[in-house]
C-alpha cells in the first residue's frame, strides 16, 4: 500500500517516529510532526510510519500543511518581486509636463537614433572593442590583428568591414599590405570614456 513502510522498519520503531503518548484529540501526532512530514514530502518520499485511521488523517493533514506552506512561500516571493519592481517606478503617477515638453523639443530625428544605435551595437562586441583599442596606439595590418587576436584573417576581415562601414576605422594599402587605423580621435575617445565609466 503506498506510503507504508512496514517492511523497512520494525513495529517497535514505527511508533517511535510518532509516539502514541503524543497523539492529540484529533487523532494526529502532536509536537513537531508537521516539520517531520514536510521533510518527507519535500524529499519525495511520502512515507508515514503509522497504521489505522490515524494514517489517513495524518496523510491528509500533512498534505494540506505542505500545500499551505508552498502557498505562503509563493505569496512571499510575489511580494518580494512586486517590491523590486516598485523600486524602479514612482510611488504615485505624476507627469511633469514642462520636462516632457523639453525632452520632445531636444529629441533627435529618428534616423539619428538609428545610426547611433548601430554605432554602439558595433562597439558592443568584445572582439571589435579589442580591435579598436589596439588601433588606438598604432595602425596594424589584417595579419597583425589576426595574430594579436589569435583568430583567422578572414574573421578579422569580417569585423573590420563592419567597423569601416560605420566609419570607426579606415585603411590604406601599401603594396600588398592593407593597414587599418581609427577613423578619427572620436573613436578612441568613446572607448576611453567607456573605460572611465566602468572604472568609477
């Protein structure tokens, strides 16, 4: 029968788990039994060392106790999540119309935001950032950058193409060698400003 463990423990030991001297008026073991049953339920054992009418009552009460505990924990987690969300929002709805109007007046055209997003997207890659940081000190050819990054020359060429299309780097050819450098000083300034920000 599910939940019984008569074959695993002697009769004398069965009632040691829930001593008969500690049964309450409801026919359930008193004292610390909920925690003992909860541990078995949470461990997936669902085993009770009791026989007779008390077993059914104990099983039902233990399940109800465990479900109530889970429900309380869920409510606590929901309350904590709500509290975390409230940390990032106003406690009351209050729109400052003058500030909203000022933001609208100083807003950039949509295409400017799109180009700026592409710029930061291009710089949001560790490999491309390493290329920009290396080129801030001296121009390097594709082979140099491949050796520095320890990747293939075709992989470096792909990254350089993206950077060149966004005017972050430029190149010059000297015979068979193609050298790359930063397009202007603004690029190194962007990288340095980012470094200063994360180091503060």
